């Protein structure tokens, strides 16, 4: 049975369409990456999946007892709120899971630090610990249980603001979780390289689902190529443009604007 | 030291016990301006209550919650994102309150009392209700501490930890409205925020955890109340102004540390 099933979801704010007729299923054991240009509705879709937003139309179905761990894109801890890593995680993780999670994610030495002074990579690890800590941790450490637990890890652009080293570490970790512990993962990412290496499924979103499939198949699809022109075609675009700017991302987004 | 003075100290201290955690929750969500708006709006609530002969607490809570409701309709939950609307609500409700006060017509001392507070107007019933407020505040703080901290950090995070961020937020706003409705007679619409926000700022370098910051803020509020009332008693200056200045002096002292 699917962990999550979305049937014909639409979401509008006033008259503006944010999501249009999106249907998808998240099956146990999948590592799905959600990609799409800025403003494609990725974060809105995640908010609908976790139940923070109600869709304007359509149905969301969660498996019974589905346990979702969520790594938000950013958190807003007011500078005037004193919060140590330890105090934050103790609000999130049950006592018997804490030590294992702290060790595995290497945050033991961060515990007494203030959450305000963490680096981007450290904060990301703390947020990941918060999400992983919700899961029945025995299945992770002792691995190889035949049953996939009813648990789903969701990450919203986890690599943003991370250096390459931290990105690689994160991907290794997620791949291990997925392959060895059968953890189901849904991740939003802009990093196409990463997407193609780590995930088992790719969903390409631009208000509606443009295309989806296995990473090796999807890069051949026309809709994908239209949304994410390869480096070569972007570069050749540069070569002919004399009043260009050097922000390739902007150009990519611009191309996506023509889409749909 | 007479009974009136002791009653005043008890009332202000009891209110400070609630103001500590509430003030922290406001400041951590950049909502100090909301507590100002709601205390000003409370004056309109008082005026309407006097006009229709209703209990003041009821009128104030209704007006405050209505204003929050309309603000949320316009801006979503993030009230601080729209300080201009907060300012309008604040000034207009203050103006409305003043007009109604003139129309009813209430004696001038009564308007002064609700604007600037009057610790001499205390009844033993007021002390009881402030004590109940302190109990409710700390009961909710212990019960909802986790809900509030996680909701204040991220709505998404809260939802996945089985916390309703909207509800957590509404509980705080409702508690704020209740506290204001009970304190307006003692401290006055213009100075309630002072006892709620200034002590929080005084302990910002002192506390290492959110929970201890709430407790320290309450303690500093009590100290400011006692110091302010003593000054008011000896030098014959208005009590709520003296308390505000006492709190501000503690704040300035705390700033020297950094």
C-alpha cells in the first residue's frame, strides 16, 4: 500500500493557480526527488503532503500510522530566543532514540552549542536528526528488516547553502538510509547531478506534473529537456547573447517561463 | 506601608508572573507590537463594556479577538509581516475608545484610569483574578511549551510533530487578550506592554534556555513592580510610569553587560 496518495490536487491562492491537477503516489522504499523551477509549487506540494495546507481540490490519502520526518528548508529561530541544540532536539526526539541519532549524525559535540551559532551544514544535520529521530530507530541500526516501516523522510532543498563536501556526505547518508534500511525518501532539490545519482524516481513539477520516471529515462523526455536545458545548450545561448548576465539559473528559469 | 500599597505590589507582581512567559512568546515571534495594539484596542473594549453595561473583561477580550481575527484574514498568521495594519488597528481603536468615552459620558477620572492605570482602584476580586491568570498562564506554559517553541521555529516542523501551529498561536493570543483585559485597570492601556516586553529584553543575555528566560523575565517584572511602586509611594509619582521606568533602568543595566 502506498505511503501517500494524492488524487487530482489543485491549490489556488485567490485566483492564482499554484498547483494544477497533481496526482502522485509515494510507494514504500522509493527515493523520489521533486524537481522544478522556482515558483513551480514544490514547497506548496510538500505542505499539502504533510497536512499543513488543505488543497483547494482533490484528495490526500495517508497510510494509517504513517510517520513523517520533515527537514524544512529553513527555520526561523528568533535571535532573542535562547535555544541550545540539545534543548531543541529534546523537544523533538524521544529519549530512547536520542543517543543513537546524535552519534550517527555526529552532533554529540554540538549539543551544548546555541542553535544560532551553527554553520549551514551543522544546522542541516541537526534538522535531519530531528526528522530521523521520529522513526523507530531499531529498524535503522539493526537494518535488514524484511518489512518496510511506515515512515517517510521529507527534505525541502537540503543542499541549499551547503558546500560540496557536506552535499556528498548528505547524499551518501540518504542513499544508505534508502538502500540498506529501506527508508522512503521524498526530497526537493535543484541539484540535477545529485538527483540522477541518488534517487530512484524523479518527478518534474511546474504547477502540474510535467514528467516523471526513473532518472535515466527522464532526462530523455522532451518536457524535462524543455524545463532543464543541458549545460551545453545554455552555454551556446550565452555565446550568442551579448547583453547577457552570468547567472545561468536565471536563464534556466526564463526558459521554464515559456513552458506550459 | 498601608494595605493599599501592599495590594498594589501584589497585583503588579502577580501580573508580572504572567507577563514574563507571555512577553517572551511575543518577542520570540516579533509580536511586541501586537501586544501594544491589543492593549490600545482594549480601551475600545472598556468603552463598549461601559456603554452596554457588560463586564469589562468580556468586552476587552471580544474586541481584542475580533481585531486579531480581522488582521489574520488580511495577512495570514504572520501578523508582524503587516505592521502598518497593526498600527492602524492600534490608533483607530484608541480613537474609537476615546470617542465612546466622551459620548457615554464617563467621568474624566475613569478614562485616565484605563489609559494610565490606577493601582489604588484595586479590589480584592482583582487580586484573585490576577492570581488565577498567573496560574492559567503557567499551566498553559508547561502544557504547551513544546507546541509553542516548535511552532515558533517552523510551521512545517510543528505539523510533523503532531502539533497544530495555528492552534498554538491562537492560545497565546487568547491568553494575551485575557491578561490585558485583567491588567488594564491597574497598569493602563498605554503601559501594559512595558511590563510585558521590557523585562524580557533585560534577561536576554542572562538566560541560556527558553524556559529559564520565561522565569527570569517574570522575576525581573516582579522586581520592577516593587521598585516602581516604592518610588511611586515615596516620591508621589504615577505608579505605572514609575514601574515602566524601573523596568527600563534594569534593561539599561543589562545592556551594559554586552
